[in-house]
C-alpha cells in the first residue's frame, strides 16, 4: 500500500470498529439480553442463555483481537509520519494480511492436524469481521426471539399478579376466607415460576402461550367482583382508602415522570446537579395495604377510631410525598427550561446586534456561533453556555456604547 492507501484504509477501519462496538453495546443493552443476563433460568431458556453468553464472549474476544491489530497499525503509522518501504510493508501486513491471531482454543477442531504447530489461527481484519458477523446475527436472533416471548409473558403475568393483589387487598380488608383465591394463588405461583425461570417452555413457535395465565386472570376477576360486593357495607372507610390510593397513583405517575425528565436532562444537559429522585410510592403503598387489613371479625384490631387515625396519618404522608415529588420534578425540569431561556436570550441579543447595525460583525458572529453550538448540542454545558452568552451580551453592549458616543 501507498501512504495514502494506508491512511484511507485506517480511516475506514476506525469507522468500522466504532460501528461494531456500537452494535455490540446496543445488543448488550437490548431488553431481551438484559432479561437473560440477570436471571436464574432452567430448561430450554437456560440453554439459550448459555448460547448467548458464549456467543457474546466470542464476539467480544474477536473484537478485542481485531482492535489490537488495528491499534498496532495505528501506533506504527503514528510513529512514522513519513513511512518508508519497510513501514509500508508492515502496515500492509497489519491492515490487509493475517494480523489477527486467534488463541489455540479458538481454532475449530476440524481445522487442526495431528502435527500442527500449537499456535492460533491467523485472520485478516476483514476475515475477523466476517467471522463475527454470523456470530452476531445468531446472538441477536436468539435474544430477539426470547424477548418476543418473554416480554409478552412478563407483561401478562404482571397483569394477573395485579389482579391477584387487588383481590388479596379486598380479602384482607374484609378479614374473610376465600378458598377459591387460595387455589388460584397456588396455580399462579406455579405458572409464575415457569415464566420467570423457563419462559421458552411456554412458547409455541415464536409466540407466547398465555392460555394458563388468562384462565387464572378470569378466575381472579370473578373472585375480586365477589369481594367488592362484600365490601360495600363499609363504603365510608373504603372511600378514604380509595382516596389515598388515588393520591398514590398520582405519586407513582409523578415519580415516573420525574425519572423520565431526569433521563432527558442527563441526555441533554452536561454534568447536571440533580436532587434525589422521589421514591415513596412503594413504601406508602405497603402502608396502605397494611391499613387495609383490619383483621378477623366485624371490627379491626384497636377499633375503627385507631384505624381512622392511621388512615389520616397516611393521607398526610401521601399528600406531602406528592407535593415533594412535584417540586423535585419542577427543579429537574428547570434545567431544560433554563436551556430554552438561554436560547431565547441568544436570539434576542442577535436581533439587538442587527438593530444596532452589527449584523455583519465577524467577532460577534463567532461568539454567537459558539454560544449557539453549545445550546443546540446535547449534552449542553449550561455553565459554559451562560458564560459565552454573557460574553456575547457584553460585546454587544460595548459596541452599543461605542455607537452612542
């Protein structure tokens, strides 16, 4: 290769390496991969997990060797701004020749011979990519297939478990026995263990079979309707519980919105100083569930007065948590609003500069372009953008004073 050919090849391979790295990281971040990575599995799903982990290990191993070979070429080129024939020959070998040496364990058995030297197979960079491509496709297809089945099952399971929890709350509040609910709970526990431990056992081809979960959900819905009818005798108390539940629902949504805004801020604002995220809905929901268990008999343990006081305390705590969550969301959202405010001020200053006759001022244009680039780039460094905007304002004001003189 000539020096220009080497440089063009290096640029292309750097881009290729970046794209491969991005693809592998995105695969690891895939919802299905994350489900596999953190689960203790059985049966066919465990085999998928093992195959995916082995495939990813091979992919990262090949990618590491690929990166080392490319890095060696980059280092050599960097050390020789004007490479001679010897350097060009070595660069050609690294970039186009068999420069990626696999460990002996990576050489397939069928490619070994009785008298072969115990050294790894050598691949070109292109061959290494061709080796990685089918591996990546196999892993991606396995992850996608599993995710399709598992996501449906987990979503349906969450719905059925919510139905069960609703029935349990009602039953506990009444202090009664319900044999049918006990039977359905046992059925649900068995199916839930299968969904979480071996979801592929509930797959039919590339689709999830939710039949057992649907049957349990229908039974739970019927139990819940009977319990709701029994609860009508205590509407006054139930209304207060529902009021707290409504506040907690608002709190859950506010906390979720706060997390969403936090994620947006982290993506759009550089090094933001953020308050702690509100996280009270779960503990307050537990308290609500506890208040909703009056115990056996017509009256709760401790009497209805005591229970009413506990509900009042819970109402106060829930409303206070909701107010604080809204305040936190506003503080975090304020960073995005601050960026929009700075953008508006920048445009206003530009209009002012034009009105003063400095629309073509090269220095002002440079400061404006710098500020605009900061404010329209994610993540945005608000501190630097504010300083640059202030510099732009001061430059305009300085010219305005000069004009007035």
